[in-house]
């Protein structure tokens, strides 16, 4: 079985694949101060609770946008699984032509999203990933990664608002009943949710206009299911796109 580890700024997502089937997944908070042993004990606990045996894992793939965490996670893989992990980055086969000024600048998460997105949905394609940053990845009809856009994530922007505006409280991010808020909380929810809806639709439409063709639009990431239903451009929410991309990249490097 294959263990995939998606290391993000806010969360780490673990997934176990048996062939093409995702058997189980976990989402835990990213802690940059945790050691290899702490991560090892935590994942062994998750495995035991879900009824998995660490000895069943025979390969591991890692995609990370938090370089300082990589040594601890890689050491955990060696110490607790006895496996040298595949770290997805420069020099790893993706099968994806990259039309970018400096391909090394592209986050591993954006690359694996594109790999899985093109494999599942074809192109031209726009992938909107709602993470710590909200990213837009553009894939051409023939499967080339063309680039995209990056903006602050929903949670990142919301946290900045709380910190900068002393009288505004922390709120739950849920869809408001109306865009015209009748109190501070409802007003903030309307501004945050519908503000991002407008941002997404606006950027997607500009990308399509620049390409001169209609694209399929797929969303992924932690807040995709909150924002996507309110948009006019997102057609599909695929929560496991990143994990699937890691599986595909692993297979392309297996030999």
C-alpha cells in the first residue's frame, strides 16, 4: 500500500492507497516544531485507531510546501516505516510539460493537482485550490501547465481582518442567510464568503478570456465545499485531487 503525505502550511493530510483506491485519509494541524518521533507516534496512533498496520505500507510519497518540515517527516518515514520516501519536487517525473519561467518556483501541491486534474478531467482546465493561499492553476488542452494566479486564502485573509480590526470578533465561516448582513457577524460572513465568490469568478473569467476558450473548472482544498457552490464558474469539487496527483506521480517514478 502507498502512504501519501501532503504537507501544507495549515494542515498535513495523510492518505492510504491500495492500488487506485483511497482507503482512508486524515487531516491534522501542521506543527513546525514537532519532531520526527512526534510525527511517528501520531501517525502510528492514527493507523491503529483506523485498523491499519504500518507494516502494510511499502511506499511513501511526500508533497510539501513547508520546506523546514521536510527533514522531520522524511526521518519519520525512515525510522517508523523503514522506507525512503519519494519527495515530489524538481527532478521528479510528472509527465507534465511546465511552461513557467522558473519551474522550481511552483509548489509541489500545484503540480500534483495539475497531474491529477488533467488525468481525470482533461484540458483545458482551471484548478482552484482553497488552502492557506487560494491558487489558480491553468492546464492547456494538450496537458501543459501554463501558470496561474495566487492570492491570500480565505482563512488567511479572515485572520488578518481579526488582527487588524480591534472591534471585529472571530467568527465561524459559514454561508450567511443574506448578503445584506443585519449584524456584525452576518456582515462579516457575507463579506468574506461572497467576496471570495466574486474573486474566484472574476479571476476564472479573466483566465478564460485570455486563453480565448472555455475551460472546465475544478475546486479542491479545505474550504472548497463552502465557496464553490456559490460561484458561477466552478463545476466540480474534488477534495482528494492532491492525494490522487501524488499517487500518479509516484507511479510515474516507481521504476
